[in-house]
C-alpha cells in the first residue's frame, strides 16, 4: 500500500490559485510517503522551493518523496490531503467571494491536476482522500510514538472548527474524546501576543524564548480576565486580546524597536497562561481515561517550555512529541490515517527511529562538481577523519556548518543540516545569533549531547521521553551551567538534543571527538540557514549560506570547505537570476519613483534598490546566463550595484551562480 500525504494550499509557480493569500493560510506545505504503514520519505516544500513556511502546493516535495522510493504517480494507491474536503472547498469559495475575477475550482480536482502536471501519469479522483485536520496531527503523533495506549492532545491555531482536541489512542485506532472551539484557540491566543510584541506569524517561538526574561506576575492577572476554567472545559476570549492590552495602557512594539521589560513580562504572562490551560485540560482527560502516556501534536506542540512543564509534572509514564508536530507533519498524519482506513490497524506500535526522512545530499562525484563550480570562492579538501577534523576546528573556537546525508523532517536541525559551535564560551551565543544567523541576541541555542553522557549535564525528568528531537526544555545541572554558558538560557534551562549512535553515527562521532578534546561531549547546535531562508537542503544552499554569512567553514559530506577571502566585485563574474516567487517593480507615489524587489507571497517583504540594480535584474531575465559584469551599463554603476547585489543575495531575493 502506497499512500502520499499532502499539506499546503494550491498555488504554484505557474498558477497563483487562490490569488494573493497570506502564507499563514494552509501553511507549511509538505509531502510524506507511507509504504505499508511505514514512512519512507517526508520533506517540507520550503526546503526545496526556498520560501519560508510556504503554503504553495508541495510539487517538489511530492516528486522528491516518490523519487526516494522509485515510484510514480500511477503506483500510488491513495493521496491524502490534510483538511476535510467540504471545509477546504468552503475556504476556496470564500476567496472567490472576495475576488470575483477568481473562478471556483474544487480541491479534489486541484489535487489531481497539480500532481498529474508535476509527476505525469494519471490520478483518478477516487484515489484522492481528505482527512480532518486534527486527526492528521493525532495520527502522526500516536503512530510514531510506539505507545500502545496514550492520550493524544492536538493543540494548534485551528482545524476545521477546533482549536484543541483530545483523542484516546489504542491499538484499534484513535477515538476522539472532545474538541474545543477555535474561538478559544490557544494557538491563536499566543499569535495575538506575538503580534503585540512586534513579531510576525510563525515567530511564536521567539516569544517563548523571551518569556524567561520577564516577570509573569505583572500581566498574569490582566490576561487571566479573558480565561475561565471549568471542569473539563475552558473559555478564552482570543478576539479581545489586543483591546484588553491597549485599554490597559500598553502600546504594541513596532518592528525594529528595542525590547523592554514590558515585552518580556507580557511574554512571560502569556506563557504561564498557556501552560495553565493545557495542564488543566490534560489533567482532566488523564483522570477521565486513565491512559498512561501522553502524545502532543499541533503547532503548540512546538512550545518546548510547555512540553518540559508537562514532563516535569510526572503524571504520565511517557510523553511523546512528534518531531514534525506542526502542519508540515500533518502530511504524514494524513497518509497514516488513509493507510489505516484502507488496510485496517495492522501495524504494531513502533517508535519512529529518526527524523532523517528528506532528500539526501548527492554522492561524492556530484559534490565535487558543485564545489568545482565555486572554485573562485571556496577551497576544499577531504580529511581522513572529517569528524575529528571538524571537532578540532570547533575546539579552536570556529563556528562551522555541517551538512550530511538525508535532511531532517520537521522544524529542528538534528545534526544533518546544522550550524555548530563550542557550547562553553558565552560569546558564542551572540556570535551565532548576530554574525551568523542575523537575529536577536537573547534567542536561546540548543545543546546536542551524547546519550551516554546526557545525565551528567542535564536534569532529565524520570518521565520517559524521546529527547532526540529537541522537543523539551529541561534544567541544566547547576554545576554545569557555567560550563555550558552558550546554551544555558537565562532561567537555567536548555532545549536539549540527546544523540544516539544508532540514530546518527557520524554526528555522534563528531560530538564524541569534541568531548575527547575538551572533556565536554556537548555541542551548540542550531539550524543551518540565515534569517531570510529555510534550512539548507542541497549543496548549493550550503555554499550560498557559507558565502553570505559569517561562517568560515562548512563540512559538506566528506569535504571540509573553507571560504576564500574574495573582493565583493567577484559577483560580477556570476550569473544573476530573480529568485522564484520574487518580483522587481517600480513604484510611483508623491515622492517619485522607487525601485524594489519583493516576494510574491503575503506578506510582501520588499527591499528598495537603485534604478541601475533594478534595470540589471530585468536585463538578467532577458539574457539568462550572461555574467553580471557584461550586463552593467557602465563602470559608474558598479560600486553601488555590487553592494546591492550582495544584500539582495543575502536576503534571497536573487540567486547568483557561477557561469558554466
């Protein structure tokens, strides 16, 4: 039985349908392939189309999953979509109401048409299945937990009508216990706080990281006015959040403004209220069902502080958080649900062994060719022991990129697409956050530790949990906090990744080698990307991030790659192209003409450029493959244009590649 799971909306590079909708609408597109009840491949579309949190139909992800298994569209028994059909069609009709020029197209036909056009072959409408959204999350969490019996909590922004759902998971399948209205959504509540603090959608994790700096008492009483807890129930007036805060005299922080105590205090109060409501509900349903374990899924399942609190409660024997608990993971849950519906509950509970389910790096020969294309910008060599060589660089104070094997499924870098550093000097936290990642200094960074030594550095609660996916915040042991200064958060905690040799032998060997040199078998680990893009996927992404960040070295497969010290004018020898889903345009207003490059996705983030650069980008589209230097109008344009090209490349609004 071959089932392909799909999450995302229906827009593509060649067909923006529906038109101009926010990227938060049916977000985190992904595809996952389940063969006879076991996942064999899964990847988020953003890793391949390079658009963060993309909601575009996962054409590349679907093709990558089928390629991994050597299958075509005709080999599929079913395709599973991550929302109910009537709900999806209604949402599309609502977009048609707002845009009379947009024809209505049904979701079933759109799924079929998109896949047939991308993959070839045919897909009969009867092979397209739709699954209720919260059920997709529950299926992924329960099936991959390996637990025979568990209470499954799905907490996110919303499903069709729900904001929170609880299921009973047993070998015969899942039984829905209750669903709470999306009007009371805990995910939407946290998003409202996120916006008030001056962040955007998908930045909720930044608020979670800010919360430990604040005093929850300051605004806890204020926020609690919106919430009522009853036995087995709750109400939360999410719509009233902005007005409540404004009436209390608070002003929303604007992007770019400094953070003050008021922002940290508000984040702390929001985090406390979230935890109070979730614990209230979980305790009730645990008492009602007597189920011995807990599985968490949905976007709020990525709140690792909440997860750590549930772990420390100690009321369950096991707590499991899926590595892809967000909507990207709903593609896998949809595939599991349809597989179970078609075959029945025939699979014994088996824990997901690892999350390395995405496409792999190419072989050594292909990597060598890619490096050869960039020879003016990088040098490379193949050490006898690449893990030991990388460990020596880390022990000497270098920050390195590390890319190996198949990419991770889910939002966490787990040692195959990671930026790594020594976890001991506190300065490394600021170095990685500002110089490499271009983000706020307060943001916590995660430690990765050998499974054989984890208990020496971290206070892991007695409740059983899979810590290999960075799913829980735990306490750093007091005597190790001064040792692990770069990864210990202000409240003495860390979002730890425990690495087993069987899960990732080379990564395990790297940490072991670092431990042999320093006595500390722990590394600082964060995702391999800059602020403008998703995690790197292939060799081109790796080298582009090396060249447009503060990194000096990356380990790419067997190769240690170093960045050359090149003049900015070297970009004149590269060929230029506008990045997918980006536009160059001239805006006319009372101030005159302004040239910008912007993303087609909503919100439209724009970057102003000079007229010469805008004209250059347009000429590059007309003459693809021609070096930048040959497209310039004259030498007078070169200095400003070169600087702007580097800035646009760093923001991923253009691509620059060597001329063959």
